[in-house]
C-alpha cells in the first residue's frame, strides 16, 4: 500500500507516531515518512531512534500554520493527522488554544492536503467526540465533521478523507496505566469514581486500524475498532494490589464511561468482524454500497460504550500486557 510513497504524520512525536513510524517502516517500504510537529526536543529524541534510516525525516511546524503545512506536504501521498490538544482539563482551562489546534488546525490540514493533491488522509479521533461533554470532545467532533465534509469540499480533487476513532490507548503518555504506575511506590492511587469504565486498545491495534482505513476508505467513513473494556478499580488493583484507593471525584468535563458510537449514529453504522464503520449522513453516502461493502447494519437503538460492551479485559490479561511492555512503561 505505501510502497515507494511519502507519508506525513502531524503530531508525529506523540505516542501514536512512535508506534506508527517503526511499524510502517517494517511492514511496508515507504519512500519517506515525515514527522511533522512543533516540539524540537521531542523530534531530537525521536530522531535518535532512527540514526541510519534516511526514510525518516523531521519537519518543525504547527498545524495552526497553513503556509508551513503547504511546504511540508510537497510531494506527500498519505497523511495521518494525529496533532491535537488532548488533555481534557487543559482544554477546559485553555479553550481558545484548544479550538485553534483542533478545529482551525483541522481546517488547515484539509485545505493544505487538497492544495497539495495528497491522495488519502486519515484523521485520528477520540471516544470523547461521541456525544461530547467537554471542550476537547466538542472540538474533535467538529474536526470529524470537517474531515468528512472535506470529501465534498474537494471538488475535482482526488484527495479523500476518513477518520479513525478509538478510546484509551494502553500505555500512551498521560493515560491511566502509566499514571497509576508512577504512583505505585507511594502506596496510594487516586481514583475518580469506582464505577468508571474505559475502553482498552493497544498502540499496535490503533496503527493497524489506521492501515485498514487507508486500504478500505472511499471517503467520509469513521472507523471504530472493537476493543475490550475494563473497570477503573480493576486497573488500579492489577497495577498496585496493596495500594490504598482514594476517591477524588470526576474532573471537569470527564465522563463516567467512554462512548464511541452513540444512538444518533446508529442509522448510519455498520458492523464488521473486527470493527464498526459510521458512514456519512451527508450526500446519501450512508447508502453507498462501495462504502458499506460487506457490513451489517446495526439496530436503530445501538450504541457502543465502555459500560455496555460485551468484551471485557480480564485482570490477568492486563497483567500479562504489563509484563510484556514493562520496558516501554519504565
């Protein structure tokens, strides 16, 4: 798929980029992968991981800067848009900055990709974009809508846009597992609410879903991976079984459960063996057989939430994952 092609990853020094770049280099033979981000130190550290691979390039820039995106996208075939302001409390207390990156940045990426004749674009979304209760989720919902509409906005351009949506990434920076691990030695773990549940997806699964989106997309689809859920208390007890639990209460804008597909999307959602696909409601694309393919329509009251999930991650499975990935979590 990516043979002899050029790929650009916005926000490429984040957890996703650190997994996507080596996996893609190993699985495919791209001509070049460009890591586009604004943090020079993160780029410096990441470059040390690829000292002799001239296929990996680094480009300082910000998705808020459309001119810089135009320069970076010269000759690019595929784009993964991973750049975002993602921390819920940060977005709540810095709303203008969140909007500039997550909404204005998305518009810049769409325009620049169209102007540069990029072939395919996959934007990373979040469970928080489904029935959003916080600013981060609201901006990502707007971003999702923008990327979907970009397929009709493109006119005669062959550029196509789709979205990949997933929940809590196991082991990613700022997520609950490394946070609990960092506090394990203190003997006290802060838990927001004992009822809280979260989806659990590995970075490898996230990368595979992005690859699938690039292969499968016609334009405008939202891909949602089928993944297990886990109760936050089970996560805490697995990581630090002897720790004292203190309950802090849900933070501003935080949800008790993660939702990736809400009932409002059910009429446009199709089920596949390993994922769901939300088709665009606009332009009757939701009835397009080329987008539906072998999918099965879900029920009219369907929703996909971490509390109504049929697949749950057992404590021993999480323990095994922790053992296998301890070198990454240290």
